C-alpha cells in the first residue's frame, strides 16, 4: 500500500495532468476572465465545439470547472479562484525560466520517455 506522501504526490501529479493538455489549458485560461458558455469558449480558444465539450467534461469530472444552467445555456467557470492564481503564478515563474523550458526536450510529446510515461501512468 502506498504511503500517504506517495498518495499525495500522485494526486498532485494527477492535478497537473489536468493542466498539461493544451486544449484544457486554453479552456482554463479563457475561464480566468469569468463564466462562459461553450460557444464563447469556442470563440476565445479557436478550438472546435466537440473538442471544447469533451475537455469541459474532463475538467468538470475532475472538479477543475463547474457548470450552471442558465435558461437554454450552460455557463462554465473555474471551480476555485486559486486555479486562476495558479495560472498567474505559472506566468510569473515562466518569465524567470522561459528559456530553459523552451529549450527543454524532456517534456515534449516527441520525447520517447514522455510517451512511455504517459501511457503507463493512466
């Protein structure tokens, strides 16, 4: 049985996987400004409606976004204000380390260990 520390680390890794997909991250970034409908998210992100709907379902299942029906529309918003704060903090960190991240080849989808790790993590 994993230790509590190992479980906590695994849970953190799972949270960060929610942010790791560029489509999900685009949606979260769009929702930083406030609640939006699917159509508004599609417009802000340039993603297809199907892609947005699929990722919103994922983000909702993991409690990163919440939804509220308003007439014939559903409004989506970040589930916690600290998610927006985390995105802001990420920008601040990237200002300091952007060059290293840009040049890093370890976290690209083309990197062999990335594909192996991602396929065994699920």
